[in-house]
């Protein structure tokens, strides 16, 4: 899975954009996906801090983890979920 495919998946499944950011950086109160020089990162951004930072070797691994984290939030906050991709 690529970032572009993940973005389309979130849009198709009506995930509010205020829950996530796919461009990295510091976006308060969002789950973020970004690429640094050596790896892909998924983290929760709060007050310019990367909380729960996870690093991945590939874009696909990072996107899958991002999807899992956003799915958890969607279940807890909205009571909505989706089946994982094969």
C-alpha cells in the first residue's frame, strides 16, 4: 500500500481528515505518517512532539500501521470499523 492508496482508502471510508496527516510534520492532535531520511514514521503529534513514534523500513509497512491506528480511533470514537485489506 502507498500513501496515495491510503489517502483514497480513508476518503472512501469517510475518515475525518482532522484525525490524521499523511505529510508528516507537527499537526496537533493527529496521527501522522511521514518519511524522514532513513525510514517511514507513524506517530501521534501533540504540541510539536512525536508521541508513540514507530519507524518502518517500507512505505507499505508504515501505511498498514497507520491504517490500524486510525481504525482503532474510528472504533473507539465513532463506533465504526472496516475490514483490513488483504
